[in-house]
C-alpha cells in the first residue's frame, strides 16, 4: 500500500467527488488542518482503502451508522456518495428502512427526509 494520505485523497475524491473535496480543502484552516489530515489518512486512506468490504457495502454501513447516530450534517453527503458507489435510490431506502428497525423510527424518519431531498436535488431536470 502506498502513502495513506495520497491513497486517502484518491478514495475521498472518488467517493465524495472532486467538488466536495476541493471545497473541504479550500475551507481548511490552521485550526482544522490536523483534523482534515486525520480523516484523509485514517478514514479514507486506512479504512475505505481496505479490501474487506467493497465501496457499496461501506456506503450501506456508513448510511446506517450516520442514521443511528443522528449525524444529519453528514447524511446528504453520504447519500450522494452511496449513489456514486452504485447504490440505487431504492437500495438507499432499504438501508434506511432496515436501520429504522434497529436504531428507531425517529432516526430513520429524519434520514428519509434528508435522503429524499438529496436524491431529488440530484435528479437531472426533465
């Protein structure tokens, strides 16, 4: 395996898209620089690069955990990432429905709202 930062940045861009990563990099300050380095090296370069799960599965797990933990500020980004990783809108709905059984209806209800808004905003205009 190569450099964890470079590997992480590659995966981060592939999963989240260049525009998102470029905004995050541009918004980095002296205060947030260590955290940006940390998530790039360890989340994206250390975990998302592993062979044990494919990216579709990692997206399912991420959506479920973000829903269960009420991490609404991260959910839309990872709905878009899940689509980029090959999940259909129906599969995202199944993940959220399944999560509702284990994490609770209010958590899934909020996640469905965010996911629906995100998916609708990302649909091409007819």
